[in-house]
C-alpha cells in the first residue's frame, strides 16, 4: 500500500471518530455500494453479514469492514445468557444495547444470538431448583425478547439442541434447560419468544450438520424429527440456522448436506457462523489460503443451489478476531500457528477466501 493510500485511510479513520452516531449510515452508503461482499450477495438474493462484539467500537478500521461489507450483524457473545446475567439478580445490558444501536443506525439487520443454550449456564443458574430454573427460563426469554422487540430481526431462540455424545434420548444436548423441561424446552422457548415479539423471526441454530460422519448424520436426523414435532404442535418457527464451522479434517459431502436442507420446505435457511478451520492444511500461507478458499467455494456453491438459503453469516470477519485463535493458543488445535479461517487477514486485506465467496454469490445470480 502506497503513502497516499495510507494517508487516505488515516483520514477516513479520523473522520470516523469525529462523526456523530446518527451520521454513520449516510457516511458509509458510498463505501458499501461498490465491491462490498454484502452488495455482491444481495444481487444473488442473499443477505450477507458477520458476527461482531463490542471490539468494533475500539477498532475503527475493523468497523470499516462491517460498514463496507455487511448487510447483517449477529451478536457474538453479548446477548448470550451468561453475558447478560453473569450473577443472580444482575443484568448487564450495556454491550448488547450498544450493538443493537449500531445495527439500527447503520441499517444492518440484527440477529440476536442466542436466548437458550444448555452449554453456557452460569454456576448460579445450575445451583437453582428445577422449579426456579423453569421460572428463570420464562423470565429470561420474555424480558430479553421484549427489550429488543422491533430491533432484532431474527432470534436464535434455541442454540445447538443436539449433542449425541451426552447420551440423552433423541440425541439431545444435556444441561439445565433440558433437565428442567425435557425436550419440550424447545417448543416452550419458541412460544414464549413469539408471545414477547409477534413479528420477529424465530430460529433454531444447530452445529455439525454439515459433517458427513456419525455425529453429523445423527444431528441431521434429530433436527428433522424436531422440526416435524414442532410443526405438529403448531410451534412458531420461521428459520433454521446451520452454523457452518467447517473442519476439513473431518469428512464432508456438500451434496448430501444440500439434499438435507431441501427437506425443510416453508422455512428460511441460514448459514449462521461460517468459517474454515485450517489446522489440517499446509503451513505455507499461500497454499493454506488457497485450500481455505476452495472449501468456501465448494460449500457455498452447494448450499446456495438450495433456493431457501437466503442468508450467509461469517463468524467475525478478520483472522485475528476469530475464535480459533483462542483454541490455538490453548493447544486445542493441531498447531499453535495463527489460524487464517476468514475472508480478511489480520491487516484487513481481502484473502482468496473473500474472492471465493464473491464468486459463489455471483454464480448463484448467474444460475
């Protein structure tokens, strides 16, 4: 990048800091209109975005990526139960409110993630009686959904209802909500959310369905049964979210996954947390980036052939904000090298993954 480009970028960031909040949408309209991934996706009938936390308010250059490329924003952790309610009787609304206001003033669609998840229960919740857990369940859904009514467009009402490894009947994920209600907690959550906001789209968000192994196939069948049961019960359900944390070290069959998606007539289908774990790829960055890009293109080409898929969300936008960094530092990946799972590198430059995604969106438009 030359000196003039650096000066231009510094000038832009300085203007960013000086802008009043209400002027953001207008200021970035021009930056979005040409070349942004969100615009490319929109021309193919797809809403594109990424998850974000409040780091975007501390990193102006990172914030530029969202404003240029994203039409939708998913809250990363700030609307999860344990972040909103770290202690009994205490609510921490600040970060979630800030993200909601940012999405509102920039014209991004906001996805609330996630109301109910068995994996993130704080210790104070686990210590309650089952009767109290049931009370908190209802209270939490009603309070949070009502607070953001008219501002959140889609709620991930239940996150990851299945995990066969827990040994529960039907392959359900264990945790306090399942313990308190059994599998019926999913239906109850959807109905409580609909009562609190009659207009928001309600989603179930699941992981691992993309995998073509025993775990992936078991969760697919669990989801198929659950959706049929919810429809029989008249439960409100508008969207199915499939995370898309792609792990090329595991077996995949993108055509089989796309065939699975076609089972769900009448529902919107969203890819909600897309990234590519590159731990099994060569260390050389050019080779690694090329393989990550190929995985993005192959996966998106298959799923975008399903007409009901109308949303694609990356889990963060730039590599150094990816959750895989924490896993690498903790030694939970095969290498401690810096992961490169996202469309932008740590200097906010477009990577081959960006171009692979753009190509998949353009090919859908042309089809």
